[in-house]
């Protein structure tokens, strides 16, 4: 009888341990899931938070001045304008995400040297411009429209061109009416927001990272009020009726060369494709300064 009681006690103890382990595993799984989802939404918050910094005054040696003007979204935009040689043309410079007008100065310098008038602008929620969130080109498109009108006033009678990089390129496309431009450069442009997010997740997490894409896309609607189908540059390029130069690094995994080739195929003529061989998702001007400057200057000199 004593042995039977001992045997039953052992079974009961093991059962308690088993139930305790199940409870622990369940609790651990739930907590891990909550932490994981929280981390994803925290990253989403970081990606859309403003990237405002003081950019200071424009370089005195270039003869420019600071200006502010209002975007169609109500945000106050900060810019620098550098007048050029009459009849040479005017160019709008649009920075990539989490950047600002000061980081576009190296491009401005060689363009100013060639006689172009140049307007650099901080897109909303960047640099010294106001704005609550980064919207991957959607609301920034109104900044482009306002900046274009401002450049028309500053460089009256000049033909206008633009260089948009990443966010700047998408914003330029989403701005709608491109009849004000005589030539456009689209650099390191993403094809669709779905692919842009998936590519970045796979870079950092490997192939399984793509499984998280829906979690990030779901934030666009409730955080920014934007559906993913509004952030598809590939749906807009076919509407361009202006000469276009596409610039992209051949080793860019944030937006693959195949995706950009599909973008390029959808653009009407006249168009050019400058592949920066060996370059990843980096500053392509810094990577290949001499060739980059030659291609840009020749393109704008021809059309402006």
C-alpha cells in the first residue's frame, strides 16, 4: 500500500510539473509574440518619424539665400536658392529619405558651376521643414508642387529640371502634373512600397523576413492614412511626358536592378538608363563622381 501511494504521488508531481511547464511555455509564447509585434510597430514608428535637423545657412561662396514657403499640405518648407546664368536652366534637387538639403550640396555645387540655377528644399518632416510624419512620397508630392512653383518665380523664363533621389524621386512622380519640367532624373527609385519593404526585410532577416511585410504594410493605413496601392511609382512612370534619366546602382538590393528595369520599360521615350556598376544603395554621386556629373550635365544641357 505504501508503494502504491508513493507511485501515485510521483505521478501527481509529474503532472503538476508538466502542467507548470505548459503554462510557462504558453505564457512565454504569448509574451514573446506581444514583444515581437510591439517591436515591429516600434520600427514602423521610427521609420515614419520626422528627421528634422538644423541645416544652417547656405555656403557663402555659392551666392545663395535661404527661403521658406508653404506646401499644399500646410507645412512650411525650408529651401536654399542659388541663381545661375540666364538661359542655362533651373534645377530642383530633392533629397532621399531621412536626409536634407545640406546633404544635396555636392550635387548643387557642380550644377551651379555649370551655370544652372538650383533650388534645394527640405521635404516635409525633414531638415528644417515642418511636418508630422514621413509618408514615402505621398504627401511630399504636395511639397514638389509648391517647390516647382517657387522655382518658376525665382528663375523666371528658365526651363526647369529636377533630380529626385529615392523619397525625392517618388515624391516627384506622385506630384501628378509634370508639364512644368523639361527633364527629370529619377535616382534609386523604389518600384512599389510592397517590394521596398520586402527587400529591406530580406536584407536584414533573410528570406523569412518577407513574412513580416504585411505587418509593416498594415501600419500605413492607420498610422498615415495611406493604402499601399497609393505608393506604387511603377503605376505612375507611364504617365510621364518628359525626358527621363534613370540612375541606379547595379548592386542595389533595396530596389533590385530587375525592378528598376521594369520601371524603365514602362517609361515613354525619350529616356536614358545610367547603370552605376558595382554600386549598392548608396550616394551614387559620391561613388562615381566624375561619370555621374558628366551624365547629369549632358542630360540637362541637352534638354534645358
